[in-house]
C-alpha cells in the first residue's frame, strides 16, 4: 500500500514538473506572446488575436518579449478601447500578397483565414488588400524611396569648387574691400608726416603697388614689407589683419562643411537617375506592395524598374528588410522600399543615405476583417493619438538617430549678410586711420605755421597738396621754377 502511494505521488510530481517546464518554454517562445491590457486583469475584456511581423523598429524580440513602435501603439490602443490581446508573429514571415494559387499569404492571409483578428504592423494600405480586408486610418505616412551607401557613387566636383564657400556677392564685396583698404593704406601713408615727413626729399615706400602687395600678404597671413611706422597706417593695417583672420576662419569652416556635404550629394537623386546608371543593382522586397506598385504603374520609368527587377528577381529581390540593408552596406546595391524604414536605416547606419525623391505616398494601417466592429473604433483611437501628439512621440522615440552629422541640404554659400558686421568693422577702421592721418598732418601744420608765422589753414593746404602731388611732381615744379628765374 505504501509503495502504491509513493508511486502515485511520484507520478503527480513528475506531471507537475513537466507542466511548469512546458509553460516556461511557452513564455520564451516569441511566436506567441500573451499581452493583457496594462493595469487590468483581462477578466471580462474582449481578447483580440494580433498578428504582426518582426521588423526593426516596429516589432523586435528583446529578452523573450516583443517591443517596438507597433507594440507601444497596440498598448495605447488597448488602454483606450479596453481590450486585451494576444500577439503572434506571422508564420510565413510575409506581409500579404496573392500567391500563384490565388490565396493570400502573410498577415492578410491569416486575417482571411480567421487565424487573427487584427494585424498591427508596417502593413501598407493598398487597393488590392483593401478588397479583402479593412484598414483603419493610417498611423504612419510613408512613400517609396531609394536607400544607398554614401560611397557607392563618387560626386564630380567643379573645377572652381574652391570658390563655392562664398557667394558671388561675397567675393565681389571682398574684392572691393581689398582694393579700398589698399587705397586707404596708400592715401594715409602719403598724408601722415610720421610715415612720409619730407615729400620733397624722401621716397614714400607705400606706393599703390606696394600697398596692394601688403594687403595680399595679409590675406595669406604672411608678413611683407614695407612696414608701417605711423600710428594711422598701423591702425589701417591692424584692422585689415583682423578682417582677414575672421574671413579666413569663415572660409575654412564653410569649405570644410562643403566637402562634408558634397560627400553626401550623390548623383542618384531620382528614380530616373537610378535607371540611367549601370554601376548599381537595385531591387526591393519580394512580394511587397512596392514591387506591385511598379508592376501596376503606367509611368515609363517605373515600368523600366519593374522589368529590371522581374527579369533578375532571383538576384535583386530580397526576402527581408534586414537582408536588404546588409546588402546595401556590403555591395553595390540600391534598395527600393518604404521611405520611413529607410530613414531608420540611415539613422542607425551613418554610411547609408536615402535619395531625395519619394514617390507613391501611402500609409501604414491596422488591418481587420471586413465588417469588423473594431475597424471604426481603432480608426477613431488612432486619430485621437495623432491629435494628442502620442504618435509623434513614438516616431521620435524609435527613429532617434545616432549619427552626428550635418544634413546634406543644410549647407549653402556664405552670403554678405553673414559677414556684414565684419565689413562694417573694416570700414570704421579705415575711416579711423584716415582721421588719424589728418590729425597727424594738422599737428605738423600747426607747428610749422607757428615757426613761419603763417596761417595754419594755408600751411595745411600746402602740405596736403605737396603730399598728394608726390615727390616727382614737386621736383618737376622746382626745376620749372628754376628755369624761369634763369
């Protein structure tokens, strides 16, 4: 009797252990995951079977549980509409297309076979799918774009690419500032008695050609002769030096940004560019809505893309989105797909970039069975989430970029307005130098007038005329006066 009881107890204990082990294994299986509404026991609430597909960042497996954009969206919808749900990953890993036998595959097929009540995934709303299932209001807007690797095609640069950091107006202003500064150096050096004390006997080193050379040397950050001696000439020279330092700093910074931006400006900007080139292969997801978009399009460019992919379907069509991204990164391949997913790839992998053109505006919606009472409820809930900003929050949360670089469209040539203060400072410095030269000349004229007992204004006028005529003109005047006296 005792042996019989021991045997019964042993069998019961073994059954309990096997049951616990089976339940533990079921919890770790990502194919089926029960997820009741947060904050509710789930008792008395309707339970929906949700089919989805594993795709980053919509649905991902983390620590034997599902998370991602669609999981957060589903959790918010369950809280608003008071239902519990059970999530299952689609068995064949497909979104939904008509098979050669006429049956639907993927998540659409599971809904038609009533294996799931709704599909919450990046499922594109198309007319073909809308004929067999119902869709809610789209929760994400997207389109069809081209995903490329940045170094797949080199960008040809202009022969005068080094002029691009400044606009034409800025270069014109710089040339005018250079000529005006050199002329002010020439003028102030002639007027200042500290720089040119005796016009009749001394030679003025700051000729106009020497002034041009002095200004050019400052632009190249090189010291050149002649060296200024007067305070007024030094003021003009110092202001020009400060101007050139700030200008060169702005040029170097903008040129560096230009080179960085140029590396992102690929020649493939549109789908027409993609068709014309021969270096890159291109394809899309097999059986996706993108493939059928090009198949049904009447656009000649789109038809050429479809014919190319159809003839090489075994080589250019990919099975999963992850395979597409990996192929773009490792080979000369361009992936045609949902632009919003490509934005995520470019945010996660800094060597990838999406071409500017986006076609076929569309949206991701929640699929339900036709005439389902949940279709309208889910549509209203999605609209409320959009109006409250929750959808934007989820978008920013899961599409956060890890790449710290300037946008390819953020660079532009530096305009004169950006350097307006710099040009104004230069103008004020030139005016200050001229005023200082006039003050130096007036001081000398006042002293000379005191010795000669003449009017200060007359002496100042004579000094001014003598300095503006120059040494040669004074010499010729003296020789002519000597001959007349003889």
